[in-house]
């Protein structure tokens, strides 16, 4: 399935039906008076988050969404039927933005969460509403109100517990493949991953968690270099940011250069990202250069107070320890967040 994480659509709510001008005319009923009914209300356009979708691909083929209008009022004070609401399903994690003003209308982060993006027009009142002692036969009724219409932008931010961040070709896809049942594309050239990939990691004795592989970040990603700007927003949803370092390419003289560059990119894009828990995954420890680089890199990471794991996605060395370590951290953070939420409810 093709991954699409941004779409622009037009939404139009239904117009309200017009009120009716009518008078009661029955034999043996003198002075029946006005009895024109009200018009029905127009339907809303509603976005509803669902876990059954994982991409905005459908909105690339359908861009216009219009809700039904309300029916007109009729005689005998019969109110016109209101238009049905149009419910449009979107993936969980979708941010809804007004295309003209840039205002964020909603952030749909829970399954079943809804937002009205275009309100239906109110139905017009029939002529019986306008009867007065001095005007007992009003020949006026209200037209229905127009339904709201606007262009909106849908932006999908993946909901994942752990996000793998690193330069191109450091083995992020191989790690996702080794840790979960996901099958991302793996090759020996940069940018084999051009869309975020999700995998569910299962560990015995602990709840499963979701891992997201973010396409490779280059220096200047926050300015649009490479694929960074488009996919940096997916990191905002991650509970833990896991930096992946390729130990076969890190320089012995400056083992933290890559890590510092990644941190700078996150800070430049959104400083709040650095408040998230960050860990380091040292990959490709099976390669010859690892023996020279590892001691220097480990010492530097320990001085920084960063938690790290040494693994080889190819030989699966250290994979089980990484699984367990990440699962424990995710479980601890979720438990802490739920406790804090209960305290403030």
C-alpha cells in the first residue's frame, strides 16, 4: 500500500431547506391561518479517526466531500427532512488544518474521535412563525442558511512508541525487520526507505509496542534537505527517540559527530523534541571497524549519560536485549503518563 501522509480536500456542508408559505384551507374551518413548515437543516461534514486506516491515500483520488442539503418545509407545518451528516474516516494521528488561515482545527489521536469541519446550514422558518395580531396572514418565510465550505489540509503524524532516527543507510530498516514482523525494503544504498515504516515489537512478559522507522535525515533536514522536512513531523508522536549509529562509519576521532548533528536537526525543527527520552542504538557491531570504534564511542556515551545498546541486525547479536530494554522503557513511560493523567482528572 502506498503511504501518503498529506492531502488537501474541499468540504461543503449541506444547505438548509427554505421555509414554506402556506395557509390552512379546510371546509368548515374559517380563518385557518398560516401553516407553512420549517426547512430541514443541512448535514455536517465530520471527520472521524479510525485505526482501520494507516494512510491518506484515499484522499489522493477523491478531494471533494459534500453533505446532503435539508429538504424544504411543506404545508400543515410539516418540517423538511434534515440532510444526513457526511462522516469521512481518517487515520488516527491526523492533524486537520484550515488551508486558508493555517489554524489547527483538530488533532485526532484517539480511535473514534470526531470533529465537525463544516457545519450544515440551519433550515429557514415557515410563515406561521411570523403571524402577529396585526399581520395574521404573513406571506414571508426564511430561506435556508448556506452550509459552511472550506479547503482543509490533512497531515498524518504516525503514532508510535519508539522512533528510529539516523542518517541514511545506517541499518534502520534492518533493525525494524529484526525486531518485528514488518518487512521494509533493505538494500546497500542510501534512501532505500522513502516512507515511514511501522512494526509491532513483541517481548515476553511485557506489552507489545510500536516502532517507527523514519527515513534518513541529512544535515539541513529542517530546511528541506533530503527527505527530512517531510518526515520530521512523525517524530513528534514518538514516546522515545532512538538514534541509530553505524559503528562501521563513525570516525574514531569524533564518535559523537553524527549524534550531535541529529540532535541539532531536531532542535532546529522543534526544540520540544529534545525533551523526549532519547536512547542510542549502536548497529553493525559485527563489522571489522567496530572493535576500534566501540570503546571510544561507549566511553563518550557514558559520559553523556545516554543509555545505549550494541547490536547487529544482520547476525541478531544483542537484538533480544534491545527488545527487552525498549519494552521496559515504553512500559514505564506509559505507566507514568497514565498515573499523571489520573492525578489531574
